[in-house]
C-alpha cells in the first residue's frame, strides 16, 4: 500500500469522524442523557454547545438570566417555595455555569453542586452564610444567624473549631440563647453581667471579700452554673499542692 493510499484513507476517516461529530454529536461525545429540565433540547446539542468548544455561559444565559436565578423560572413564573437558596447567583464574580453544573447526568456527573467553591463569590458575599444555607436546628445554633466563620470553615462545615462544653456547660438555667452571653453575635467574647444578681458591682464586692481581684474571666473558675463551682476548683487546686 503506497503512501498516497494511506493518506487518502486517513483523511477520509477524519472527515467521516468530523461529520459525525458535527451532525450526530450524541453518537460520539454525549456523556449521558440530558437532565430532565433540558429534555426539550435532547436532539439539539447546539442549543447549549458550540462546535469544538463546548458549553459556554452565554448559551446558558439565553434561558437562565443570572438576575432571575432562584427568583423566577425560565418561563417567568415566581418561585414561591424554592427549597434551595439559590439567589446567590447574582453575586458571582463572573458567570461560569459549568464550574458547578452539567447538562447531562451520565455515569459520572460532571462537577456536582456539592463541590461549589466559595471563591466564585464576590468577597462581600462569602461571609453571608445564611443567604445560601439553612440554619442548623440543634440547640446550640437554633435562632442564631451569622458569625459562622468564627467556628466553621467555608471548605467544610465539620469539623468545627469550637466545643462549648470544654469551656462552659450549657445546663439548667444556663441553656440560654447565644446572644444572652455573647452580645453583638461576637462569639469570641462573652459577659456574665446582666443576669440575676450578676451586676458588675455585686460581683466585684463578692470576689473582693474572698480576696480575688482578678475576676473578669468568669469561666476560669466557674465551668457551669453552680454558685460554688469556683470554691470547688480552688479547693481542688489547694489539695493537689
């Protein structure tokens, strides 16, 4: 077989492959069935893809306008009971739909939404967790919104960097809401003043009677709500000596 015939066969095969790719791309490169919302375009690949380039944000935005995502459907109907908090799309640095979404649901989904990177958001939006995430329902978090970054990381909710029981036990009357002790939702600071007999003057007087002048860091001696917890701690320290 001479070189001319080999060249002709190779060129013919390439032309055939190109024609199949252009006119019947689903036979060559389709990664799986389209997602249910895109079934109307199942036989029209170019509605979402550009030849030899792939899916582009500009094509997505013909139907999905960033200003309306999470607020209204592609047909203009208001989304009254959307389970996912999706209006954060308005605060993306730039439209990059395929960074999180895929047109197809093949054997291996392309970049599932669980791998969303917070780096795609505008800086001012990254700390507004409650705009996208449902508040936890456990006792510690109930009713608290914001300041998540003081204990949690954006890359993962767990493990948290804080365990309340290691500092103070939230039992009995002290099973209160966070803002009772942490004013202004700054969980890095706390105050024991303002509850029951805990006025600054009374606390000062009580501790000076015991010869204690450094009493601002309450949990250093009082690990729970017991009035004499500090005395027990001092006795234990004296016994160890």
